[in-house]
C-alpha cells in the first residue's frame, strides 16, 4: 500500500492547507485529498511542487507500507 506522509510533514512544519495552496498554486481541494489520503490520481507536477516547497524527496512524501 502506498502511504502519503503529507499530513505528518505539514504538522511538523506547522503548515496549513491554505498556506500550501497559496504558496504553491496547487488547488486547495487537491491538497486536501492528498492530505487526507483520499486521492486516487496525482499529477507528477503536483508531487514535484509539493516536494520542492516542503524541501523533501518523493520518498519522504510517499512510502510503500506492507499491509
């Protein structure tokens, strides 16, 4: 299973969804779906913007977790 760590990372950096949306230009609804792990598809451009903004690698944002 693929696990998204966006909520954890944003919590550590004390960021709100509105802050990330404003600063990155990513739609707030998209960030909310990723944050709540409800997204079924994510554009690579969005992943890249999030990683650059949060100063992390893709492997920190997403990880594979065995069920």
